């Protein structure tokens, strides 16, 4: 798995997950529980991960939709 995006914004994560799913690219969000433990004040970013083989295609999807990948 490779890191595609790191953000504190849950709406961006939801949007990215939907975009990737629509393109048939599986993703996994890491650090969700850590973010919850810190009280959900948004200081710890969550990471969106994709398979290494899908990384370039996922970056293109994000860039085409105005989101800057990590």
C-alpha cells in the first residue's frame, strides 16, 4: 500500500473515497481510530492508501478533480 493523500478534512476523505471507488480503485483510510482518540479536534491527519499498482491512476483521478495528492 502507498500513501495517496494525508488530510485532516473528513469531507475530502469521503470525496476521494467516492472518486476512487467510481474508478474501480480500492483505497483504505488509516489513522481513523487515532484521530478519534485525540478527541476529533482534527490535529492528526488521516491517510488514504492505495495499492502500489494503482498509485499513478489514483493520482490522476485526484488531480483531475482538483485535489492535490501527497
